[in-house]
C-alpha cells in the first residue's frame, strides 16, 4: 500500500516556490525569528532609550546597562544560546551581564504589561503570516474560477443535484467566504495592534512613562487606552478571537473538501484529484481504488484547527480577569500554524483538481436540474402563476423518472397532456394549452443556456462573472498592500529602535 506523504512539508515547498510579487520570503523568515525572547529584548532596548531621554534613567549608568543588554541579546542569537521568554527568567541574565543596576530599567514596568506586549507582538507577526497565506490561497481560487468561468456543472443542495451553474461562479462563492475571513483577520489585527506597555499591572504607575513613544518603537500605531483592559481583558480576549478567525477559515476549507469528496462515491465523477504526486494512493487490497489521501489529510488539518480554536474559548471560559490560562502566545501560535498548514494543503487540492466538463454536462442532462426554468419561463413570458408552473414541471419530472426518460428525450405530447391536467387541477380550467412550443421547452431545459441567460446581479452570466472577477482581483491587490504596509511599519520602527539603542550603547 502506498501511504500518503508528508503533505504539509511538500505544500510549504510549493508555496515558497510560487512566492508573491511584493511580499518577500525574507520578511516571513524574519517574522518567524521574532519570538518572546526577541520582543523582551526590544522592550528593554526601548525602555533604555526612552527612559534615558526622559530623565528616568541616569545617563551615566544607561550605556553600561545597554551594553549588558546587548551582550544578553547577542548570546541568545548564538547556537544553543539562552532565549528565555519570561521576564523573571530574562532579568537574571541581564543582572549577570550588567549588574543589579540593570533593574533600573524596570521603572514603572511589570511582567503583566511586558508579557501582554510580547504576546500581542508575537500574535501580530503570526496574523500577518496567516494573512499572506490566506491571500495566496484566495488568489489560486480566483485563478481557478477564471479558468472555469464557462464550465457548466451541477450544484447540490441537501446532497441532491439542484441546478446547473458555472463552476467558476461556484468557486467565487467559496472565495467570498474566504474574503470575509480575510476581513475578520484584518479586524482582529487592528484590535491586537495596540501597545500595552506602560500600563504596569492594573491601574498604571506613578512613573511618567512615555507610552506613545514606546508604542512607536515597537511598531504599534496606538496604545491600549484602559490600563486594566490592557493586560487583563484584551490580552485574554485576543487568543479567543484568533481562534475564531482560524476556525472560520477551517470551516470554509472543510466544506469545499467535502463537496469534492462526495464525488469519489460515484462510479463516474465529474471532478476528482489528479493522480500521483501524493494526491491519491492505491488501496492495499482493492486494485480499482484510488483513495483521495490529500482530501483526507486536508480535512484532518481543518479539524485540528477547529479543535485548537475551540480550545482557546474553553481555556478562557469561567475564569476571572488576571488569570493566564488562555494568554500563552505558544497556544495562539499553534492555532495559526495549524491554519497555515491547512491552507497550504488546500492549495494543493486546488492545484490538483481535474474537472471533466463533458461528464458534468452529461450528469446535468441525465437529471432534471433545469426543471425550475420551465416554471420561470411560464411565469415570466406567459404570466402563469409560479406555483402552477412549478406543479406542472414537478409532474413532468415525476412522470419522466418513473419511465427513465431524460430531459432531452421527453415527449412533447406528454408535456402538453400534463399541462392540461395541471391547469384543470390547479385553476379549474378545461382544455389548457401549453403555451411553450416544443423548441421553447427544449431550450428551457438546456443547462448551458440557463446559466448564460441568468439576469441576477451576482449570477453566473458572463458579464457578472467578469465584474466579480475584477472586484476579487482588486480586493487581493488591496490585501497584499495591507500586509506590506504593516510589515514595513513594524520593520521601520524596529530599525529606528536599533539605531537609537546602538547610539546609547556606544556612549
């Protein structure tokens, strides 16, 4: 039996090979290095610079403290270097390097506001990576929708073939859901993108700290307004919100995967995965089977995201403010990492899909998925009440299925007879004459014509497809710029902090 390979690793290689026009993988790698130790170092560097300028730290002592801090950070960058992620384990290293006077940096600070800031900064980087991956997945979905804008396939409701549709239109529907996920992510990011530094524990400090300058050095556009909210409410709330955003993405991926998965129960599916490359594997006992391993793995990844996302809610449930149950940046990172792996696997699903338009059209013409159009034409062109037209079409379908008659073969004389009986039953009129000619009836049952002639705004007709595709392209460009701007803002702030701290240490 050929076992599925490590799809996540292969997917990541594929994603890295594709790239994005203006988002460098170097920035991605830099974000990944910004762990809790890194951000504690940045907070200490900013405290040294700001408090020296503000007169809260003796200018004669500050350079020595800065040099000691730099030695701690440099040691942490070395192979197997110590990189503690807690204030109480970071500070002893600083004392060892610069003496106990290094704790003068702690003026007006607490592990509460420091760790709240570390966690929000780490989560901020994680959300930007997720936004970048989500944008790439959406771009691939859009490209597939463009390719299949005119591919006519069955759509299903309640698990039953319902109506013909453009596969591209169907894909744009799924894209709309992921677009909303992108919006949720950006909204969550805006709430996360506030500095807690300077709020201390609950109600601030007697030290006149410059919170705005601290926020700017760390790449934040604003500070958390309420000192109690900063480390007690918002810090516990954001992991739950990140989990909710991730869960929504997983739900959308899972729904798509399952919609493809059901085709594998059919002897002649119209959509399936291209064989090879880890997409499918052969059964160990049944030679005819090609199991969709990639679909199974992607669904399992999505389920893991939901498990982790719901876990963030459970960890926050029924605990009073001030507890740290749900605040761990490691737990939030696990949610994001699982979502990244899910989207990367989903990218592989999209790349591996093979649609058979002829088989899809055959399925449509074998069933009566176009029957609603008969009722619509009778009402739109001949003013027959819709429910009467619906009853007539339903009677045709029942008659045809009992006798295994396809829509293209249905006898026009039987349609006339059924129409007369329906008018008699529904409206009490004798000798009802079917107002549709035979050619008009055949045209109403043509799934390709139905899709092409839709009039609804947001429908699958070519004009609307072109409009929605253009709008999606614009949204993707805007979202790419959104990520770029925030990466650049954070990078510029940290670069300025490095320069100012270097000047202090050099004195």
